[in-house]
C-alpha cells in the first residue's frame, strides 16, 4: 500500500470506522435476511424494497442537511449512534411480522446512509490523488469488517439465536462512532442560514456528468433489486427456515473472504492500470457476463449465488472506489450527491421494487427470466458508463479553473465605430499612435479608408508609411497632395513619394521626378521608369550602369528596385532579385520582396535566409507561397546533416508552415529519428503549431510512443539528479554542482516536452496551465491536475496504457526517493553519486558525458584520474 | 473572458503604439491577456512589498512610484510600471499612486513570460528594445564604477575546456539566472578571443556580430563616463544585447580575454531555453534601475 508520511493516522482511523460499521451491518443484515425470509417469505420482498426506498427518499435530505450543518464527521458519528440505538431497540422487541418488516427497512436505510456518509467524509479527508491510492485499501477495511462480522455471526449462531446478532451489531456501531470522533475533518463549509437547497432536478440535469452518474446509479440500484430478489427466491426455495441464518452467515463469510482477496490483491493495481473510468466499468461488465452464465444455466442455484455475490462484492469494492473517484472533480459534491441519492438511487430502488412487483404479478417470472432481466440491466449500466469519459475530463477542466483552450488568435474586424476610432488616431499628435493606426488599417485591407489629408502631417516616418500604403493600394486620390512631397526636405520622404508614383504607374510624375534638382530623386525616378517599361539592362544587376552612383551600405536605388520588383512581378524579377541579394546588406530586402514574387529558383536563397532572425519570418512566408517545390526541398533538407546548423534548426518550424499531411509526416519522422536534441525539439514545436492551428490529423500512436520515451527520459534524468541529492559534501563541489544543475535543467526540459506532446494529442486543452497546476500551492488543485492528465492520456487509444503509467510516475505527487524507487523498473537508477557519474560519463549527450568524466577525474573516482584543472579560486561556490 | 472587438482594437492600438513590430499571433495573444483597469486620482495601483505578479501599461493619466527617502518616479501615457520588479522577480520596491485619473492595461508576469517562451521573436524584440533603452541612458547618465571588479571564474590562459567555458559563462551577468542547460548549450558555440592593452575589437580583428563576455581583464567603454567593465560583463555593456556593435566602443585597459557567442546563436537558443530571455531581462532591469535612480523618470 502506498501510504505516505502524514497520511497514516487519518487512514487507519478511517479504516477502523469502516471496518466496524460494515462489520455491524453484516451482523444486522444476516439477522434481517434470516428473520424476514423465515417470517414473511420472499414474496414480501418487493414491498420492503419500495418501503426502504421511500424511507431513503425521506431521510436522505435530512442526512444531507446534517452533513452541511455539522460537517461530514459529526454527521457520521450521529448516524452511527442512532444506528446503534436502533439495533439495540430491535433486539429487545419481540419479533412480530411488522417488526421484522421494519427491521429490514431499518437495516437497509442505516447501511445506505452510513456508507454514503463515510465516503463523503473520506473524500473530504483525502484528495483525488490520495483517494486513487488509498480508497482501495480503505475499502478493504470494509471488506475486513464484513468478513469479521460474518465470522462472528457464524460462531454466534452455533451457540445462540439469530436476534443476538443485533446486540453485537449495536456494539459495533457504537465503537465505530467512538473512533470516528478522532478523525480530523474539515469544518462545515456554510453556516445554517446560508444553506443552499438541494439542487432541483432541472438544475442537476444541466450537469451532464452528474446526469450520467445518476443514470448509472439508478440502473445499478434497479439491477441490485432484481439480483437480490432472485437470490433470496432461490435461497428460500432451497433452504428450510432453520437453515437460513447459518446459510446467510456462511454466505457472507465466503463472499467477504473472496472480496477481501480481491480488494487487497487486485483493486489497487486495477486502479493504476485501468484508471478511474475503467474501474467504474468493471462491475457492470462482469455482472453482464455472470448474468449471461446464469441464463445459460437456467438459473442454477450456484450461478445465482455467484451473481448475487458478484453484485454485492463488486459494487462495494471496485465499484465503490471507482464511483468515489468519479465524484472527485464535482464542485458542490455534497449537494449533487444528495440529489443523486434522493432522485436516482432511492427513486430507482422504489422503481425497481415496483417493476419487480409488476413483473411478478403479470408474468411467470422464472429464475431464468429474472436472470435475463438482470443481464439486460447490467448491459444498460455498462452502455451508459462507456460515454462518461468526455464529461469526466470536462469536469476536471472546469475544476482547474480553465475552460478548454478557446483561442481567438484572429484580429478583430473593423466596424464603423472602430474605423472612426482609428481614423481619429491618425490625426493625433503621437507618431507611434498614427503609425499603429495606419498599420492596423493596412493589415485589414482598409487602406482606402486612410484619408489623403494625412500627407499634410509633418513627421517623415508617418509620411513615408502613408506613401508606402498609398503606392501599394493603387489609389490615386492622394496624388494632388502627394506631388509636393517630391520636393519635401527629407530625402526619405522624397524617395517614398517617387516610389509611390512608380507603384501606381504615374509615368508623368516619374518623368517630372527624373528632371528633379536632387540627384537621388532623379535616380529613383529612372529606376522606376526602367522597371515599368521593362527596360532593365542585361547582365548582373550589381554591375548595371543604373547603379553606378549607388554606392555605400544604404544602396537606396537598389533597394527601390527591389521593392518595385517585389510588388510588380516580371519574368526577370527572381533573377534580378537574387543577383541583388548577393550583397549581404540587401539580402533582407530581397527576402521581403520574395514574399510576393519569385519562383522556385529562389528556394536555396530563401533557405539560407532562415538562419537570419530578422529575415526568418519573411523567408518562411516566401517558401510557403512557393508551395510544393519548396516543401520538397525542405523535407529533403531536414535530413541533410551537411547543411549549416543555423539553417537546419529552423527547418522543422518552416516545414510546419506548409500545414500539410506531408509536413506532419516529415516532422513526426524527425521527432522520432533525429539524433539532434534541438532539431527534435523544433520538430515538436512545429507539430504543436500544426496541432493548434489546423485540424490536420497527427498520428496518436506516435505521440503516445513519444510520451513514453520522453517520460522515461524524465525518470532517467530525475533518478540521476536524485543520486546527487544524497551525496553529502561532494554535492557542493563545483564540478559536481555543474553536472547536477545540468541534470535538473534537463529534467525540467523533458517535463516541458511532455507538456507539448500532450498539447499535440489534446489540442483543445490548455495543457500548459494544467502542468502549472501540478505545482499549485493548493493540494486539491494539484490532485485535479494529476487526474485530468491521467484521464487525457488514457483516451489515446490502444497505446495509452503504457503512456499513462509513465506519465503518472512523472506527474504524481511522490517523494523523490519513492519516484526513483518506482522508476527502477523502467530506467537505470544509480545508487549514489559515484554510480551516477559513472553512468553519465557514458551518456549519449556529449556535453553531459564530458562534464561527468571531468567530475570523476577531479574527485579521483575515475580510472586513470588526472589532476584537477587549475581554477581561481580553486573552489567556486556551487 | 469574452472581450468585445472594440476593446480588443483599443488594446491592439496601444500595443502597436508601444511595440512597433508586434504582429500576428503574438499581438492577438497579447490583446487577449491584457486586462483594462481604471483608477481615480489618489488610488494605489500597487504597494511596496506586495509580490510583483503584474505590471501595467499606462494608457492615460499619470502615476507616481514612491518610496520613503528617495526621489519619486513619474510615469505618463505609453509607459510601463511595475516591470522592473516583475522582471527581477522580487516584491514591489515602491508604491504606485495615481496622480490623475488613469487607465491601464494590466498584464500578469506569468502570462508575459509564457508569451516570451512561445514567441522567440517577441522575446528578442523585447530584449533588444530594453537593451537599447539601457544603452541610451547609460550614455547620458554618469554612473560610477562599482568599486572592485569581480574575480575571474577561470584565470588560466586558454584554450578553455568545456567545463571552464561553463564556469566563465555562469559568471556572465546576463546569464545569471539562465540555468545550466542554456549556459552549457552556449558553451558549445562560444569561441575565445583576446584584446591587448589599448586595443579595440576592430584592432584585434574581432567581428561585431558577436556578444563578447569578458573572461579576464578590464575594459573602458567610450561615451559611458569612464565606466569600466570586467569579468562577467558584456563587452560594450547591456547595449550589446541590442546591437553587438556597441562593443566597438570598448578599449582594453589591461590584456583582456573574451568568450564570443554569435548573436544569432544566442537568440536561436532563446527559443529553446526561455530562461535565457528572462535572465537577460532581469539583467537589463537591474542595469536600468541603477540608471533611473540617478535620473528619475519625470513623465
């Protein structure tokens, strides 16, 4: 059992309370069944089911109110005392038919309320993650109590009559109440005056998850009523009155012994292996199969007993643990559970009783027919349970305080008000604001709304940007105001004006500018005229006569031509642009021009520009525009190790820009096969970008396999780093500290990669936030995050089991030593720092192995150690 | 939270006004993350000692950052308040009081760091514009030397082993909180250089597309009021993060050993190791704070 420091006291007290409570109930139940069947016969069972359900309908709200008013622990103590008194009362009264009937109702009601209150208390004392570990063993306490209760009943019945069991039951309940007072429980959440009402059914039905839970609880209850009746029918037809009590005691003994084995040996592992949802589906699955076997055996006594034992055992062990864990993410659990208890469970019991009565009065209900009905009900229970996963995940999502990742990464469109606001901004004095407004209008293709009057502003930056936009828009309403700007005092504005006239094809203005007093303006005009008339000279563009005077790093004329060619594609454009791009200072301008024009001959140039941060976005856009030939070239290049590292590391994200199935395949291959960490990381980023920006399918098995690989790497690095935590004074040595810190960073890095992989697998969830919640100060929030991730990973299909196991080990709240101990089966776990350094010195990571070898040598731990490198000061602080 | 299109446009306009080059997805994400806030005259935006989980863009109005015994800092529209503490990950060191009715856009520090983590371009632009501001102020404000320069991490002459390079880069102030993995990755890309007494980088044939970390020795940076830089400093000071050519103004006062990292490599690694950007911002915030203490902002 995985019991952690600080949990022991609470757990064992809860264990004792449940053992005593169920022990008492087993004694009570044995007496109840024997007395009822002996005195009233099975035909009255239908009435008692209905009566018990009606009683529960009346009492559950009272019990719920009690929990809210006094807290879960105190409510349980009160109910245990009442149950104790009730059992003692039935012991001292003569067993009339009415009293036996009332005893049956009392035993059923007390068990129902006590068990519900106990688990409510447990879910308050333990978080969802603790519950996953501890609810299984805790439920074993109930089974142990039932086993002891059954054993006591068997022994007592050999020396005394069945009613004496009631006295022992009363004592057990009383003892349970005493132990329960020692459990530390959170106080009640609200004062009595603030108590909210139990949610009305319509409100409850809005919670789809709760509706499913309610439906499952209802069908489980109806199934149980039918199974119980079938069982008692067969028992009463098979046994004499005197044999009933010893039979029920033995049945309880054997059934609970089997259940204890199941609980201790299987439940914990099943929770880890199947997850909460798998666990919840197990009881209806097994009941369905047992039901089929009972039908096929025509209701044989053994098969019926197995069916009843299966129902009782599974519902109170695996089913109970699963249901408790399912409730974990439900906010305002107490109210909703009360509603489910009242509306679903008790209502369904009453309905089950009524249905049974109907079946018995209208048809010849043979054991085979009843078994068939039980089978159908179990199958329906299973069918409803199968659809619960998405709602369960949704609930955790909500509990973590973040809805699904609603991305609105598009910029809003402009309505009339917005346009008005932006146009007003154009008139404001601030240059930055005017430029921002110009850019916002331009990006939304609303350049035509920019008033030509903006050209009356004084600031060169604003004028240049406005002229750029007017030129590219093809508008002509600004020409009259713009003409004067050719004579502006600022050369940048002059050139921008010539460029704008060139772009709108105003040859007359270009001619005028070609006679301008400024040599720069004249040259600009000539360049645009030549470009417009298609009279570009032959030969290498860098050697053209046109550019004879265009010297110095600015190259204004060449830049003007590059801009013009970028906007007005011509057959010669790519050749000329690439020739001009041969000059390093023009390469950026050429890259930006190639975003709009150019053919596949530009691909090698554009790939080289990926290495330059300032040009990367433009180069990517240009490559994506070129389509298939560029994608071909890039997917080949990602595997080309001879390519410069600076280019290679940017290829995966560039490939992602194509947003195609081929890009996905290529990135998955890289992620799987590349032996360069940074390239794999970039492939991961590229896939994440595709996952978040498109609906292209990404192979789930590959991602699940990567989760296993990265999770295992996390555990390997974690185990290595942990070896240094317990290394004593050596830990502080700089040589060791460097290795340790590097390992710790790598641990974080692999955790981050796991988050990205999960993000790819679950595009609509904000996985980053969930991972942040794993480190939240709030224990409940942390536990919700763990469960949420577990549920997400388990939905990855066939490959999910291994991935869930590894991920659980990574994200679960475990003391470091325990995480390392558990990781031992998956990855090498060094015993100490010395062994860790030995392992690391052979690590595939060249840097890590070099540093580990150095540390071993300096510490004298390696073979053929050399003297330490001289450092000043010799021991730097870690 | 659903934000109306008009609100988003207002935020976009402000963001574009503050960051000329912000575009696309980063811009859209920022507009989603910003929360508008309005305060009346006399109200407090944050108090000294509170955890610095947020910082604010001033849209309208004036704010005074005050602390007992020191000159107040005044901020007006289009400035950012609270960021120095947030970048240094420490509680607010001043109380921010609104002087005239003010409108802010609030950003959580963690959201901002997430954005830098996801968008290397924004990270780069932020570092560069911040570094540019520090550089420009360093040229204007006469900041005294810190006294004795730190001891070098490695005093032996090169060539350096990987381990030694790690020790050297670990001492670099702009990498102080970058984490060992980031430092180790930079180590693999770092090369050794030397400056003789009186030499400038150009004299030693050093290319000015690299960030040079001083390993041993001492340099003086022209135009920064005789300020000297030593082991762990960037040649050229914080401004080198904006433009490595800032190192051109440095002159070796004693024989000086340097480790050079191509600027492109540094910013490429920012994408993989986001701590590099938070560490650089922390370094720049420290440098800027020392400068603004001498020349308090006056709105």
